[in-house]
C-alpha cells in the first residue's frame, strides 16, 4: 500500500522571502510566491517564483528540501529547467491571500490571512500541499512577525476540502459547501453577508443564489441596497427575483428605479405578478395601499374547515402569512376572519361561515400610516386587512411592514418585532 509521509508543516508567511539554495549551497533567489494547481481534493504547489520581474519559476521537481528556513534545490539553477505559468495555475500569494470566504458557521465574511502548507513524500516523489487557509487573528499577526503576541489564541483554519476552486482568479474564494450552506442560513444572515460585500461583489454573490433564496435575502436589506443590486443585475434574472418577492417589496424597489428600467423589468415579469405590482405602485407613499401586499388567503363562507385546510396546503407557500384566513363573499367583500388555530380545532365538516369572527378590524386603502399603526397596536394584530370603499379585501399589511416603515432602524425593528410577535394576538383580528 502506498504511504504518504509528512516531512513538515508550515505557513506561507513563514517561508515567504526565505532564501533558495542550489545544490552547492549558493543563494539563487528568494521565495516570492508559489504557483498552485488544483488537480484533486487538495491544491498542490507546482513551482516557486524566485525573483521579482522574472515570469518563469522553479519547478517543484527541482526542490530537494523545504522548511521554515528556506528551500534547497537538488542541483544548480538551470534556465532551461524553469517553467512558465500554465492556464490552470495561480500564484497563491497574489490570488489567495486577503481574499474573502464565507464562514457558514458564523454567517459572515472572513479574510484569508495565511495558508497552511504540508511538505510530503509519496514513494520517491515530493509534494507541497495546501492544507487549509487561516482566517483567524493569529494568521494576521503571523504575517507581520508578531504571532507571539497572540500565541494563546485558538487557530481558526478552514480545510481546503471545503474551498471551491476559483472561477475567476480575481474573485473571492468560495466554500465548496457554500451553495448548500447558504440555503440553510436565515435570510437575515444572508442579508448581513450581502451588506458586508462591496458593490462589485454583491451582484455576483446574488447570482449564486436560487431565485427564492435571493428574494428572501433581498427583502431583509435596506431599500437603497435592494435598488443598487437590482439595477446592476441582468434584467432577466432581476425580474425573476422580483416575481419571488412580496408584491409590496417589489413595488418599493421598482418605484425607486429609473422609469425606463422599472418599465423594462415589469414587462419581463409574469403578467399577473406585474399587474399586482403596478397597482401598488400607483398608491401615494404614505397610504395603506402602498404598504399592503396582495399575498393573502381568502375563502368563501360555505367552504368547510377540512376543505380549507387542504386548500391551505396549496396556497400557503405563496402567502405572506397564514395566521389569519379571511372569509369573503362572491364580490370579495370581507365577511369575517378565522385564526389558523380555530381552523385546526374546528370539525372538518364545519362551514367557515359558522365559526368565523365577523367583527373584523380593517383599514381603507387610502388611510394613512398612522391609522394602520393604531389598528395594529390597539388590537394586537399580526396583520390587518386592507379594503376598498365598498369593503372588498384588496390586501393585508403585516406587523413587520408597519414597523419597517415607522421604525426604519434595523436594531430597533428587530427588538420591537420580537416583542410584538411574542404578544398574544387580539381575539377579534380584531374585534
């Protein structure tokens, strides 16, 4: 069985600048950088850049020994033995150090501060393998020669098996498990990552998310960032993401875009979704109509509880909230409201009209924000229905949308939302 023997482990910062000796002990250069190739799970060093301004490098096969003190070649440095950088190779120091990766455990961006290397022998072949990247404070201090100041701190390494090869050498490093891992993060955590990225990187990051995840994450960032991202994106992808967002969120974004860009994106959206958004965009900014979303669930009074539960399974994924179910007549006029709890505990054969609550607190689509807030606060509502002048339901306004408008600071919004959501909802929704 083939055996791999580890001859030594060290960090790139510890060998960078170290002398390179030929077979007779003469210094022929210093380690300026390393060429690296991905040919399996771990990338391998293929050569050494030994002098500034020299584009050719020393092949790894010419190296006899390598440790923290420097490198020793098997023989003399011969010009004909030098190699050039290949298309599938990169310079580790130039393209890896100081690049960012996503720490999925911490839901944040982190920087590559150093690279851990391993000098190994496999039969008669010597290799230098890149084991991990150092994302911790020790890596940063090690590079400036002051690691002794943080020796007691734990090493923070990310194994190379979790890092995906670069698609563009100038791009940020990406974790191999990033695509799967990001889908497991809360949208607010992804939003934090987006806000940490610079303007050029945000669009590329969003492009790696599926439409639903991208829409949920964008809903968590501030409006200016939403607009900046959508404006920079390919129009087709941008329209797909807007379709996945609640209509009120999409309307807010499109309302801030240049008119020509907004019109283009609306034309690319599905007709039904685009029409909902256009209607919301027509409302003045300080009205209930501008705050509402058209993603609500309403059933006729004659539907049974069992039938409503079955239908709810189909409709729930697209609804803003399913805590309240509204009961309407044939003209969509609001008749009553049912909580999800009341629906579940009711006999399957019971008609919705028989146990709905008929004293429904609602707001008119022309009411201002203050009336909406008063209704939500007074009756402990998680959502309030919005009706037109004849009482037909047009949409709903959820408590988080109310707070987002009136308490724009995220820290205040998060704590107040948490407080509101822990309260017992009003029994009338509201009566």
